[in-house]
C-alpha cells in the first residue's frame, strides 16, 4: 500500500494513521477475514483508505477544491486462496471508491 501512496508523499502507519509530510490526513486499515459464503481456507483481504482531501489536497490548484469531495474513501478487496502445495495466491479482486461532500 505504501508503495502506491508514496508517489503522493502519503504513507500508512502501523497504527492505522494516514500521513502526508508528517501530518495526519486520514486513516488506513488492512483486514483479513474468511470471505462470506466461502470455505475457511478462502480469505478476503480488505484495504480501506479514508483521506481528508478538502483539508489536504493533492492538487494545489486554486478552485479545484470546489468540485472535488471533502473526503475520499477507497476500498479494495482481494480474495486469496491457499494452494495445498504452495503459497497463497489472489484469485479475484473488487474495488469500491466513494467520495463524499457533506450537505
């Protein structure tokens, strides 16, 4: 996750804090659980990032904040299966992105 965020100067700490240039800009979580409706050997890994975009814009261009949301939330889920004779492998993934601007 930090490899993907690093180009923006953003990183996820082990305590779930998303930081940019040493400032708290949101939260990040990684959760591993059995996938709903699957055998116990099938796991789902969920990564969720909540970024306070309005307070910490990545594009410091005047006026852009008027059309972009206050907060960005991104969730990716990968379904992982352990092969009986080898390592884990991802067999599918879903991604959901939401943006919110309070009324």
